[in-house]
C-alpha cells in the first residue's frame, strides 16, 4: 500500500501512442497523472488477485453469532 507523499523524478522510455491512449482512458490531463492512475489501478488489481488466491487457504473458526450476542449483552449492561 502506498503511504506518503514523496515524489520521485524519473526518466523512462515509453511509446507515445501508449501514453496518449492511457491519457484518454484515464481522462488525465498530464502524463504523470495518467501513469500514477494506471499504477494504482494495477496494484489494486494485484492485491485483489492475492486475496482471491487465499480463498480456502485461511481457516477462521469463530462463532460470530455468539460473539455478537456477547457484544450486545455488554452494550446493554453499560447503558
């Protein structure tokens, strides 16, 4: 996850056609905004894929109804 507000200037070689298409699709006025948008969307997509890959691999045994009742009882006792 991206945290912070540090900027990094960099030089990269990209095909102008790709950048134009990216700017149109992201409705960006600048190349920087278009590339940042694309990177954020890519990272979000990959994070979702990672979570989906965990499906069935994480075993959480909890009785949520029992826990909810306990929380409600605690709330009622404090009111």
